[in-house]
C-alpha cells in the first residue's frame, strides 16, 4: 500500500470515528450519481487550506483534516453545497460532491481562509 493511500485510509477511518462520536454531520452529498469510491485530502495548516484548489471527479470523497491548534470549518460560499461544521484540532470531516462545478469555500470562523473545489 502506498503511503498516500495509507494516509487516505487512515484519514477516512479517523473521520468515521469522529463522526460516530459526534453523532453525524460533516458529510454532504448533492443529488446525482453514486460516489465513485475515490478520495482526496485537504489539510488545514497555518490557517490555510492545502492545497488551496482541488480538482476531483464527481462522487469523490474529500477529507478535510485540521492540523492547526484552532477549530475551523470548510463551508461552501453558496451556503448549501457543503459544510463540514466545526473541525476540531486533529479531527477530520469528509464531504462528497456529485454535481460538476466550481465551489469556492471558506472557514466561517476565519473568513480569510479560502479554498476552491472543482468537480469534473
């Protein structure tokens, strides 16, 4: 197993544990085809989303992991496409988008933190 695949699997497992402990939330799917099973990672570090722009195929799971000491969110600017809710330091949340488009997002706690998800 490659280090990237191992890290993605660990992030997904961590997300599942966090979501189970919190009682849900964090994963939003819009109408469309079934998720593809692919995954991609976004890391929050030094009050930035890394990478700042991510391009994924429809149905790809995007796991957002907070490596900062502060709570953050990843919230679509359009107000409805996705919202991770609060992501505590060391925690992860996963979102899935199935509609093609360009989705600008930000941390609602620190609005200068911005990113973009492009869904093909």
